[in-house]
C-alpha cells in the first residue's frame, strides 16, 4: 500500500492495523502518497511509524521506496526497523540488485557490479527467458526493447547502435547487436541513480463521494464477504 491518497488523507496506519487484525503475514508500504506518484524521495519515516504501529500485532512491515543499491536496503532497515525491503524500479535493467542486497545483508563490502560484457550476457539470457515464457521470439524481443535503455543506461554506446536495440525483433539480431558493444566497467554513479518513472506528483481522481464517509461500506464483511465489489 501507499501512505494514502494525499497529505490530507494518510490511510496507511489504519489500513495496516486492519490488515494486521485480519492476520496477514506481512504488509509492505511504499512511502509515498498516491498524489506524490513518483515525485521526490520517499518518506521513510512513515515506514518507521508503521513498524511501531504494528509492533503490538507482531506483523512484519516491509519497506518500499528508493532502494537503488544493497546499501540502501541496509539503510532502510537500520533507519526504520522494517523487517525487509521491497524493490521496484531499482531492478529495471539491473537484476543483479538482488545479489547486491544479499551481499549487503551478509555484511560483505565488495559490490557485484558487472562490466558491460557481463551485462551483455544477462541481456541475452533475459531475451531467451522471455522467448520461453511467451513461446514467441518476436514478442519477447518487442518486450525486451524497453529494458534495453535501462540495461545500457550510463554505458558509452554509440547512438545508432542504441536505437537499433530499441527496434530489435529476433534473438539472432540481438546477438549481432550485442557483439558490437565495446566492453567497459560498470558506471557506478549512474547505476545507483533513480531510473524508471520519476514523474511529478498529480492530483488523484477519486470516485464521486469517495471521501464523504470512510465507513460507508464498512459492513461488506457481512454475508457476501469476498464477493462484493
Ligand atoms: C515495472 C513496475 C511495475 C509496477 N507495478 C505495480 C503494480 O502493479 N501495483 C502497484 O501497487 N505498484 C506497482 N509498482 C510500484 C512498485 O511496487 C513500488 O511501490 C514503487 O515502484 C516504489 O518503489 P521503488 O522506489 O523501489 O521503485 C510497479 C513498479 C514498477 C517499476
């Protein structure tokens, strides 16, 4: 869940408590309101507040928002007391973020940052797995196109080659393009910077009358629980 609709309507503490009372295994909080969308930095203090709020129930809280590196995962758990972290945009084009988190949680300092030639093989494996998943090579390559900009972000890649990756349509073409890349170290600074959507906030559109009475539908847990709209 997010923190709430906007700064005037924070719902996470109550939503978390209701979920805890119903016996959920854990809750995860993206530390932004819906109105914030992806703007600015997520407010990790809300995660700390939820951890405190749900402590009496023993319900673990997972924190979410701006985990770009393994060290961010450690920092979030240290600063908020959350039981674990959830990754969103940070793994776009960087599936090794999970290895980096494991590394950080194990207290190891050397970061597993791949050179471009290693990234190249991750990309090809990604494409192969997509082709198996979709049972369709062309569809897999079309899906891969959006990942290419994320994979290559920060690396020096000639413009024409970059745009051909964005139009790739077969595994053999992908291989030919990948083999034109020039090996280079991982661009660490850019790699840890925000990626994916970073859009500004925007007002939230709510159904008519939504805010009139927060308990209006509170009795749906009656006869038709689980079947209501
Ligand atoms: C590709 C992608 C798909 C997502 N899909 C959903 C979704 O279906 N429902 C949802 O509530 N959040 C979705 N999110 C939001 C993430 O779960 C997460 O809350 C948000 O990205 C903030 O975490 P981050 O700062 O690590 O990106 C998605 C994020 C990404 C990058």
